[in-house]
């Protein structure tokens, strides 16, 4: 198991290197730099001032030199300092991490609590009206963009119940009830699409397992149908679902960017958008790299769980 874990961990290094190159280059493909924004449309600054500003931000160096400086700092554990605020990037990320982590966790809990039971129910009622209804509902949920669903949830809550989410965020540790009231709609909007994925994966995986010979043997021995499903079938259908959970964790982190903007949540997602608008290169690079590391770590956790659930994987 240790060798398997070491190999899977080392395999993340090339991916992280590719992420650093991609994020470094892509932010620079956006027209305009922070110097252009500071000058504005009138361009009242002299050429000497413009050159001095580019030199101050390190934008006068060749692109490979800029990348080398950034990577050297990253390898030392320094994500840089925000050009706009002068605050270290890691401090700004940690200050917003609580919101994004809570949103992702609540959305995942909603997705698991809704998707897995519906998938089991749909598999047990295969080709019935209930099965068709659940599958259509899941397809409908997958087809709705998160930002549209979030907007419709706010509109429905305000029109039907006369209630709108608070704009000012309050921490879970300060006011648990107020915090959950704020996070309810964002978590629901983000979690329902993922719940549809879990439902479809649980259904298809469970149906495949239910057709195996050992399931027929268990039924022939007189095992109750609930025991067949929960004890024999569900455990053996977990591996595809574990895969989806790991991938969807990354989806939730990415979807949090749009959801946080719609609900004005002060999380990492809104921080990324603000940094892009302000052309704050160190902040954009640091936050996206941080999100990528979280995504890769979630996939690493999935790989390690694989080796625990099915020992054949780590010996393969």
C-alpha cells in the first residue's frame, strides 16, 4: 500500500507543473495588464512612467524569466503578494477559504443525501414510472446552468416566501443559524446538479452488480431484498461512485466561482474573479494553483480509497 500511495503521489508532480504553465500563460492572454488599467483610456502617463511601472511589476522581463521567478518563489512556499492590495496571496486565500470549503462541503452532502438514495430507488424500480420520472428529473437538473438555477432559486424564494438571502456573510462559528440560512440556497443550487450525476452513476452501477451471479445466489438463499441491495450489491458498486465523487469535488470547487458571485459570498471564487478583472497576476496564479492542488489531492484520496476498497487495484 505504501508503494502504491508513493507512486500515485509522485504522479501528481507533472500535472502540477502543467497547471503552473497553463495558469501563468492563460492569464497573460487576456488583453491589457495592470499597467494599462492604471494608465486608463486617456493615457496621461509618460513613456518613462510606463516603463517604470512595468519594471516595478516585473512585466519588462521576458516571459520565461517571469515564469522562472514565480516558480522559484512557489517552490519556496511563497505565492507572492497581491499587486492591488499589497497583502500576501496566501493570507488572502486563507481568509476566504472558510466560505468556499463550507459551500463545497454542504453541496457535497446535499448531493450524496439526494443522489444515492434516488439512484438506489431508481435501480430497484427499474423500467417503472418512478424510474422514468427520476431519470428525467436528473437529466433536467444536469441541463440547467448553475448560474440560472441560482438566480431562479433567489427569485422563487423572494416571490413565493417573501425571503431573500442576506448579503452580509456571517461565519458559522459566530452565528450558526444565520450562516446556514445564508448558505442554504447556494448549497442547494450547487448540489442538485451533482446529485443528478450521483443518481445516474449509482443506478447504472447498481443495476450492473444486481445482474451478477452471486446476487442471484443470495436471493436463492432467502436473503431479503433490502439485504441483497445494502449488504451485497451496494458495496460492490461503490468504486465507480467513488470516482465520480472525486471528480465532482473539483466541479464543486469550480462551480463555487459562479455560485459565490451570484450570491455575493466572499469566497475564493469571487476572489479569483476580482483578481482577473484587476489583472492581479500573482493573486490569479496563486488562487488557481491552490484550487488545482485541492482538486488533485481529492483525486489522490480517491485513488487511495480504491486501494482500500479493492486490493486488486494496488497490486495491478
